[in-house]
């Protein structure tokens, strides 16, 4: 992972939340929120919360006396998430690094991270921190994308960009969000962090968008893929977005589009 992979700034948070959340994140956010709420936790920590897709789903399902601490390393993403959330005295918004959590040992019943661990520069350290702040019997719940080949729109975008920049293709998608899908490796990393009770499930869903243009805009301008494109040639961002729209439309049509997405959900008990 490069430093640019973590740069969710400028217009990225708004485009990410407006286009990518309904496209690929919302369905999994609903599932994870239901899973966590079923544990009836009194204290929940969410790391790498992004623009708050899970937060908006989970908060209404938590107990009236619950404490919900929502964190992200990137202030711009967290600020955007807070603007989307209804006033709720149970929620504390806090900028925090998941690899160095500013919380005492054995503080939370659940630590939650949807599609964030792929961005951890040291996943074992991040898992160790999650375990440290969990109470005995607490659960670490997180999700990761499966292979990019099992995520249709991302795969088309990645392949099309490779033809557009053949000498130096942008690899953000394959390198980071879709680069940590091996369940054996994930189990091993969790074991090195001290987790011994690990359950995994793989969920396939259907991703839908009103148009190929919105899909292309979401991936090319609503993620750090934008940073990679602009690093090659800032003038090419809109050209690349248009080219991605053409690639998606050629495969999925010019009207509303839909494609497969697939992810793993992991529950590790302390």
C-alpha cells in the first residue's frame, strides 16, 4: 500500500458517500449492523468508519444506554460521516489510528471495521489493538472484499485502466481494497494477534447503479484511484472517467447496470 491509498480528501468523501456507498457498501453495512446488534453490546468501537455507512445502520439498533465510539484515521471522512448522522448522544466521533487506539484495555464489547483492515499498514498490529480494547468474550467483527475477479465493476475498471496506462497502470484497486482476500492469511494474521476463535462467511450480492457513468465516477473520482490517475497526468482524470464509463457500458449496457460483488465477513472472539 502507498501513502496515496490512504488519501481520502478533497471531493473524494462526498463522491464516495454519494456514489460508492449505495453501489457496493450499503448492503453489507445492513448485514454487519444486524449481526453486531444481535450481540446486544453495551459499548461498540467502530474503526475506519469512512463516511458512516455502518454507523447510520447500526446506531438505531443499539440499546438506549449503549456507548458507540466512531473513529477513522482520515478527518475528512469522519467529518462527512458526522454530517450524515442524526443527533445521538450515544455516539462519540473521534479521529484515531486503528493501529494505536487511544482507549484503555478491555473497554468494548464489540470492535467493528467494515472494509477497513485492507488499509492497515500492519494488520497484525491492528488486530492486536482490537483484541486489547475488547472485553473478555468480546467480538471483533470486520469485512473484506473477495478477489477483484468476483467484484464485477471494480474488475472492469481495473482492466480498462491497464489498457489506458499500459506502461504504469494504476493498481490501487487490486493492491489495497481487493488485495486482502485470502481467508487462510486472514486467519493466520488473527492468530498472530492472539485470536483463536474465528468464524468466516462469504456473501455474494448484486450491485446496482442507475448508469455506467455513476459507477465510473464513483471508482475514478470517489476513491484514491483518483490520486493515482492525477499523478500520471492531472488532465486525464475526466478522460479516464469517460473511458471507464464506456468500458462498463459495453459490458453491462447503457441504462441501469448491475454486477456481482462478493465479500468475506469475519467474527473473531476474544
